[in-house]
C-alpha cells in the first residue's frame, strides 16, 4: 500500500524525524524507532514485516515490536498522516 499522502512532508535525521501536515500546519516529532517504522511503511511493508525487522534489529520481543508498530500506525491514521490500512487476507484463507 502506498502511504504517501499529498498533505504530508517528512524529514529525517539521525535522531528521528519530523512530519508536517501542510493542511493543518501541525508538526509531529518521531523518535528514531517511529522514523524507522515510517520508512518501512513508505516502502510498502506490512506491520508484521516491520515488527519482525524491528525485533531483529533492536532485540526487543516480537510481541512488543508488533504492539508498538500497530500503535504508531493507528496514531498516524488518526491524525490523517497515512491512509487507513485495510488488512489483506492471508494467502492461506483464500481458495482458488
């Protein structure tokens, strides 16, 4: 899914990132973990995929990484910074 929103600008540095919603002139500060998650979303990664990478890179438990990822995605959606995600059906639940 493409998360690029026309109303959002993103600037990252070594400490995290700043997200600007140009419709509302509101800035949002992201720490380095949230900036990592944002970057993965922009690349089209799903929350499970992001959490796995986050867990691998930081050593945090997978359930914590997934909860943190999902919490950030929800917060970004609520603020209109990314579109609402509709879960895709897993390949095992599809019948051909």
